[in-house]
C-alpha cells in the first residue's frame, strides 16, 4: 500500500473539525490586548515618566522590576504604543520613537548597537567584524540626523549584564552628551530586584532614573486576565465553568505568572482540540499542566552546562543498568571515565555533589543523604522523570554523542 496515499486527506479531515479557537494568538505572550487588567497604576506611572519626551525634554531613565509573567514587558510596549499614537494625533508634539530589544536574544553590546542602528537607518552593519566603537558611531549618526526623542527598552537587561558587563548601559546613558539633535532615554526591564547592586558605581550614577516594581498577580486577577483573553481566543461556550479558575489557581502557585496562566489555557484548548472534544474541561487543564511541566524540564536540561549534562548522562546510564540504589561514589567514577572519553576536565567530587543538588532543585532527580555508619555518609540518587526523553535531549550535545556507545562496567548488575 502506498503510504503517502493512505494519509493524503489527513489535513482535510482535520480542517473539517469544528475549531475551538477563533484567535489563538490572543493567548500568546507577544499579543498586546486593548486593555491591561490590574496594571492601570503601572501604566499611569510609566506614562508620567515618559510624557516629558512629548515636550522635547529628556525623560528620566527607568528600571522596571518584577518576577516573570507580571506584565512588565507588555505594559512597557503598550505605553510606548500609546506614546507613538499621541505623536501621530498631534503633529505639533516633539517626535518620539521607541526601540525594543530582548537582551536574552540580542546579548552583546555589538549586537545591541547594530540592532538599534538598523532600526533607525538603512545602513547595513555586519553580524560581526566591526570594532564596537565604529558600530556605536554609526548609531549616533543614524539617530542624530533629526530632532527626536528615542526610548530604548532593554528587556531582560540583567541577563545582558550578567553575561557582558555594564558597558552598554553606561554608553547608552552617556550618549546624550554626544548628541546635538536627538535625545535617548533608557527603560531597563529585569526579573532581579537587586539588579542595580551588580552595576559599577559610575553606571549607577549615569543611570540615575526612577523605578517601578510590578507585584505578582493573585488568582482572582489572573482569572480576570484569562476571561478577557478567552473571549477573544475561543469560540463561545467552549470552556467548562471551572477551566479558567483552575488555570488561574495553578498559575498563582507559580508566583502569579500570567504567562504561565495563558500557556496553560492555550495548551488546554490544544489538548481538547486534538482529542476532538466538544468542550475544554478540567481534565484537559490538568493534562496540559503536566505537559507544560515536562516540556519546561526538558528545556532546562537542554540549556544545562556540558559538565551537568555529562553528570546527568552518567546517572541515566547507571540507572538503566539496574540493581541497587545509585550513590555519589559510583556516579563520580562513571562521570570521570566519561570526562576522559571526551577529553573534558574532571570536576572535584565536592563540586559534582553540588551539581547533583542543583539537578535535584530543578526536579530532574531526587537525592537524599544516607548514613553508611563508620563509612560516613553518601547521597542516594534516583531520576524523577523518564530517562528516555532526557537521553534524546542530552545526545544533542556533540560531546555526549561520542558516549552513545560508551560501555559501563557490568558489576553493577550484581
């Protein structure tokens, strides 16, 4: 039988099903709704900080703090959109432009300056190769051709500083002294409330600025957000009565994360749709929650440093061999042999024990200290999730690929 012909109508059959969503994008993090429930105060604070730009004055630099999913990014982009709309309505106002950069993606001073230059000119900056000073000068020239106030939003700014240092912040905050026509104001968004403490004193001084702290949403507030988005996202009558309260309650446990709540509602709908269900139920929500947690764990494993991946791979290999409980001694012995096999420096046993504790905190494995009497203490280790998916992700690493045929000693089976 021709395999292709067997499935030739698969998409038609799926398209014939009644859709649950009418606009799934409303449940994405990137979607900016017309209203932002429970963030009215923050919108007003941010607008009050930026309004001087419309008079041709330089607004204060601003730092926005708050845990993930508290609305920092969406409020910043929302207010900047209102700012641009106001300029369009009243052409006598001072010209204002905004630029948004996610520093987790655009993560070096060179790339940030190149990205900003691209947004304000047609000049092509190579991905790498120019001196940073040359890229900086190109940005200055690009924005100083006309009178304007530029609001630069640096999202995840703490990640940038942790990786590259604070030179880019210093350069952007001191830029106004080199400009004749335009002015630049900086908005930094950070999940770390102690972010400023990591900055050099000269950078803290040049940053100056104001601060806004976004508190986590509670379950009731998350319900309001989900109901607003669900009305846009789903066809009428699709959601069971307790779906939104359950999504809100589960996300509220994760420090009031609206992103988690939106993901949970969206994935619940997707799970129900794949089952060809008539409505989204609590069961779909719980299945979606389990799927999201599993996906998050897999992503956490994918971003682990090579040493942690190698350690985890050692534990998986030992667990697959079966037999008695795994202890830190045999994990370390296996880890050392693997390091040698891939020409990687071996960490000390104390540091490996710390890495095991970190993997425990991530929920990837469970470790407990047990007494061996006069032989001291050791950790007994057990994987908390299936090794099959973990191995697939770990073997994406080129060094671990070399270990696929690595042979462990067989005495463990005894």
